[in-house]
């Protein structure tokens, strides 16, 4: 689905992502995790073409992501950011349907797709005519997810989508997201700093540090066969969060 070959990015003297190779498998959820400043959000922005790599190439469905095709390719990618990124002057309905309206979909097509996604994300239909300030944090994230899914993208990218939510809402949305990922069968790449969340949602975990990928694999592999001492240090620092997935057979 997506492949990075020798991709790197720096800002001045800071190496946000050092030369990196990474394969994202189709139909699976890959979680990027690591300490703050490790490069995980930069890596996600490189994948979707929001920034251009200094070296290397990004391939999406065997096409190089480049300035001349990035807008077209992005229509096959859904993107959700931490605070939802909703436009305050537009209702939830307006935010969710901005792209199909831009592309000239008929009102019938738009409403049919919106109804489908409202049910999928458990968003209250009466909230569609409210503005973001009138919605809860969880509802705003649901609207952002609906917007990302409106064009039925082949891949979904989420940059710490639950990071700003309180623990109870976050836990509920984690369960709902996993159900959505499983029911849609889409390729998902998600950034988080929470190991429990990564293990709960991810089929594969990519642990980064200082712009490098240290290890890729399932949670059990990271716990039982760490590639280097920092992997164990990172896991131990978040050990209490592992209760989130204690019964999931990871």
C-alpha cells in the first residue's frame, strides 16, 4: 500500500527523520510510537505528501508521491489530526462534507454517504447542524473521522487523534476505532505516544527514536525480543498502560 525508500527530513541542523525504509502493509493497522520529537508525526506528513523528503521517495500504491500528483493521491488518503482540524465557522455537516461538495457530488450522494458514516462512527445525527464549539471533544473527533472517510479512501492516517481527550472518552473511542478499522478493512497508519493504545489498535508497531526506526513488530515481539535496551526502557516506562490490552491476547 505504501513504501518509503531512504526517506529523510531535516529542519536546519535538526534531523526529524533520518534515512528510513518502511513498508506499510495493506489492510492492516500500523502504529508509529516513540518519545516526543522522535519523528513519528513528520513521518506521517511525509507519507501523505504534506512535506517533501530531502532524500528518498515515498510510494503510494506503486506511484511516487510528487508535487504533480500529490493532490490526486491525497483523495485516496484520509487524514485526521490531533485536535480534529475542524473549521469553526462551519457546522459539523459542513465540515464533514467539504470535499464531496468541492468535487461536485450530488446532494443525494452526499447525504447517503454522510448517513452511512454517522451510523458507523456513532455520531448523534442531531449534532450535524451544530458548530464545533457546541460539540464535545469526542464528537469533534468523530466529525473529523467522518470527513476523512467521506471519499472512501484506500488508506487512513491519524496523528494522535485521541491525545487531547479525557481518559474515559479516549477509552470509549479506542474501542470504537478498533471496530471501525476491523469492519472497513482499510490500511491504517496511526501516531500515538501511548503504548497501551498502540497494542490495542495496532497489528504492527513501529518504535522510533531520534528519527530512526528502532524496531517493528507486534507488541509481544517488542516486549519479549527487544532489538536494543531502549526498547525495553520505553516499554517499562509505560508498563502501567499495558493493562489496557491485558485480555486481548497480544
